[in-house]
C-alpha cells in the first residue's frame, strides 16, 4: 500500500505517517508535489508493449501533457534479475536535483522517493496506480531496493534536462533505505 512518511530532515525517527491517498495528495500538494491515483482504462497484460501501457492510461497521460506541456512519454521497467540492478539503483541513491520535472506513474511494482523540499523529508512509497511529480529543482533521492521491481510511465518536457545534479549532502545515509523502510511499515 502507498505510504507517505514526513519527518524533520535531522530526525528521521520523528515521523508522521499516512496511507490515505487523499491525505497524501493534500500534504504533498502543500509542498508543491503532485500525487494522484490513476485507474487503468483498459485491461493490461503483464508483457504489454510500451504503446499498450501508455494507451491503457491515455486519458490521464493526455491530461498531464495538456497541463504541463510534456513533449515525450516512455515506459521504463526493472526486474530483480536485471544484471545491472545495483548500478542502476546506486545512480539515484544520493540526494540530487533535476532541471526537469521527474514524473513517474507506477504501472507495476513500487519504489521509494525521498523529497527534501524544506527542513523536512517526505518519504513517498509509491505503488501500482500512483503518479508522483517531483518539481524541477527540488532536492530528492530514490531507492528501488535490493530487488527492484517496477514498470513506470515517464513524462518529459525535455529529456535532456533529466540529468541528476548531486547536491553533495550525505543526508540519504541517515535515512532508512527502501528495504528497511518497507520492514518498518510491515
Ligand atoms: Fe531524481
């Protein structure tokens, strides 16, 4: 189940947690982050093509394209048997920013976003059906866990702008990782 955990950046243990999607959308919205729950508009096979995945959520995708002027859409997926899973995981484990929105819709699986908009950190455990948009310039990091499993629709206004600029702040090391966070919610 999707969860939002908010805590002071210097005290990860002092957490406020909700799993109510409407409350998650409210709290994230106040920090400038878009969170939505989407339902599929047509049945989707596990091995569906990129085109079929996007078509299954076409109405919601088009709404975002119209609202934010996204220029391209693609689908990315990762499974626990991927030979470069550790390298791919490590790429986003340190706090960074992008010059571009980071928009992810989870068609399958899950992942943990850590957003650092102010003196707080928002840990957003995204699962199937969740749309999260991290604003350009917002400090954040992402953990897909030791055994990554997700399929996501990504929307870009400019794919070239989607490069991670590392902040150099070691804050991520003070926080529970994906697997530890999941265990704490169990
Ligand atoms: Fe990122």
